[in-house]
C-alpha cells in the first residue's frame, strides 16, 4: 500500500513527464505495475485529488474489525 504522499508524487511526475507512466515508474522505482499509476491518475482527474485513507479494501466496519481483533487476542 502506498501512502497519499507517494501516490501524489507519482501523479505529479506523470504530468511533469508528459504523461509517461513508464517514466514515473522508472524514476520512483514503484509500483510494480504502471496500472497503479494509471489508476491514481484517473482518480486524480476525476476527483481533483487522491483519497487519503484506505478505501474499498475491507467490507467490515471499524467496529467489526476491533471486535475481531479482541476475539483473536
């Protein structure tokens, strides 16, 4: 998982490097696939920013995850 700052830097470089996904990947050394950068750019163009928190990763609420952790401890 990449931080907001890492993803934002990748998007900024994308525009700086004349929309070259591969150039951004080579410059930063991440991510493993240019598809991630492309998805970040699409999100940035659509929302005019990137999400700051993890979204869409877990179908369980924060409360459910906390209860689960207590049970496993």
